[in-house]
């Protein structure tokens, strides 16, 4: 829910009303969900489909980079 509120704020800052922002986000999420399902056969919202999930809004860019690099090392990816 917090991410939705942050997304609405970001879109509103681009000059859209709250109602238009909600429609814009819902339309984009629907597109992303369909795209992911088509290409993977999996559900976009299911966190078990991902190796790593990060909240960049809370962690910030540098900590996300550190977490990604650490996970890559654990997985043996160079």
C-alpha cells in the first residue's frame, strides 16, 4: 500500500490529478502483469518468483546496489 501512495504522489508531481494518477498506475500495472504472465507464465505479484526483492524507497540506491552485489556473490554470479 505504501508503494501505491508513493507512486500516486510521484505521478501527481508530474501534473496529473490524484484520480488520473490512480488510473495511470492501474493501467501500467495491468500492462506489466499481462506482460510478465505472457513471457513467464507466472504471476507478477508473487514474491516467490523473484530471487531478490528490495524496497529502493526505503533502502536507497547505494544499499540496493550492495544487496544486489552480495546476492550475486551468494549465487555465484560474477
